[in-house]
C-alpha cells in the first residue's frame, strides 16, 4: 500500500468545493471545524473519496444548516436525536457532528452524549486510522492532527483502538465487525491486544441489530480477499453468533483413516477465487453459501467414502432462512443466491462425464439469464492444490464451457420459454386450466430439450397436435 509521506499540513487534501465553503463558515462563525476519519485516511492512501465527515467544536446541526444554505440546492437530512446531519452537494456527501464525548449503558449501543473537544471526539472513534484529522481553520489550513499514532498504524497496516479495546468494543460491539471489515478491505492485521478483546467481548454482540450486522458483512464481502474478514470472525469466535451454518463447515471427520476436506477453508478459498472473477455481491454470497448444507448431508459409505448427496438441494432451502435471519433481501437477490446454490453441482458433474446435448440444454434452460454467473461460481469451486489435477479439472471445464456456448448458440436457449404457451394449448383443444394442459406443455418442453424436435413454433405445434390426444386420454379434461 502506497502512503503519502508524513508532514505537518496537507492543504492539497482540501481542494474539493465543500472545503472552501467550510473555510468561509469557519471564519464567520469562529468555531473550530475539522475533517476527520475516512476521508483523511483514504487521502493518505491515495484513494480519494467524496464522503466527508466534519466535526466542529459547537453545534454540528447549525453548521450543517449554514452549509446547506450556502451551497444551494442540496439533499439535506437532519438527525436531531443524534446531533448529526448529512448534506449531499456537488457530488459529495458531507456529514456533520458536534465534537462530543460518549458513555454507554450495558444494554444499548445508543450513547449518552455530552459536548466535548476534538480529542474527545477522536477518542470515541473505532480505530486510530479513523481518528486522523485535518484542520479547516483559515490560519491553520490542512494541519494534520494525529493524537493516537494512526499514521504509523496505517503505514504498518495495523488496526488498533484509540483507547482500551475492551471499552471500545463493549461500548459499541458493532466495532468488532468493523474490525473484521477494515482488516479485509484495507488488507490490515489486528494488533494482538485489540484482537484478544474481540473474543472477550463477543457476548456483547447480541445488542447489535441484524440490519447493522448485515451492512458490515456486505461491505466485508466486497473486499479483494473477503476470506480475511471471515477468518477473523472465526478465530475470534464471533462467527457462531453470526453465521453458525458456516462455522459448522469447519473440521474433518475420519472413518477407517479416511477423511474429507475441511469444507470451511474450502468455502473461503472458493469465495476468494470468485472475488477475483466478479465484483457481484450476491454471487459472492452464493460462493459463501454454496456448500452450506454439507454438514447436514454428510455420510460415510463403505467402499465409497464420504458423500454429501443432495447438499445443493438442502442448501438452496436454507438460503431463505439465512437471509431472513441476517436481514438480507427477501427478493430476487435472495432467489438468485438460492438458484446458484441449487445448480452449482450441475456444471461440475457435467465436466466429469460424457456430456450429452440434452444435459447441456437443461442446464442452459434452468440457469436462464444467470448462466454466465453460474459458470463463474463453478470455476471458482475448483480448489485442488494438486497441480496435475488442477490442470485436468480446468481443461475439462474449458471444454464444457465451449460445448455450452456451442449448444446455446445453435439452439437459441438463453432465457428460453417454450414456443407453445398454456393459453394456446387451452384455446386449441378447448380446455380449462388443469393437469392436461401441464402434461402437454411439459411433453413439448421435454421433446425440445431432448433434441427430438427443433426449438421453434412450427415444429412444436405439429408435435403438440400429435401427442395431445393420448395425453388427453390419460388426463381427461375437467367437467
């Protein structure tokens, strides 16, 4: 990670238009104003962002009102209960708060707030690298304020709390998840004292809302190597409180000296492989959950070894439960993850066998518009450390993908719908909705997927006329 050299002032960090307005307001109001936290941290990392946290020794709400009036048409949100405000202006999101000190009750993350100094405000921050500050005073423009050694920690890629980590995590246990998230996203390590406090304070996590936990997990999942965050949750014993199904993947059982792979570490490898191929959050969740039901389906069969028959079906049924508990979306995003878990074994099985066009057609139709994402997931699922096996598996998978593209292009099956609709079947034969209609439609579908007839309307209509009479005899229309 490249880091700007340490210096006493960084005026060049303050060129965005909001800073000019804040400089004017500082002169008018005479109250100290500072930019604190992520903006300063990421500027030093040469990763410019437009999310700006402003701290003032005085009323943050009044400063926000003055700022919003000065910059013109804006989107403004005031949170009077928390003494904060968010102003969106000139492509920047500027959050305001008055400098404060905080104390907490054991049963709540909501602090008791008192006015404080800049140092008080920096002390309440989660990590030293997020307590860095720049002055916006006209006569002290860009002065770098680092009371807790955050610059050195940033240079050493170290996460450390500004005060006793037990107080930091006990007061607001969400910060424990933020530790895992920042370690993954910034590629940092957590220093020993801070890490030890994670496990000591794990019993505080239940006071955090599932929504806030989900927010941190989603940010962690978008890291270049998201496994780093999950490993921290695992090693700190926080994981069973968040995703016990993932924890259950850990470990190796042996019977007669025969063991299976550790599916926890396999899953994290798949997740990292997938992260190299795609920045889709929900495909990454599919990678994390693809083997989630293996502990429930694990069996040792003499002469065969360890099996996990049906883990993809069982896993797909678990996805809605997990998403509901974690307050993740209960919509098409969840259904996408469910579909990926359901189908992830199919391409792998086809790559290991003499694959027929019929099997490929069925895969294309079942995956629909998400075929490409399924193929990425399955490629990420190749994790063997045996070089010869890895080469062979990838070669087989390359050949399978080529066959899929060939069949897909020839048979026009992407986002496929049968050329004969249920409405047409009812109109043609004077039927009402019922088993007979479904039987005819399914017979046409199977004939196309098996390659018995082409995937076009004329062939399907002629086939319908031929097979409908015997099917109607077996499924007589309702009276």
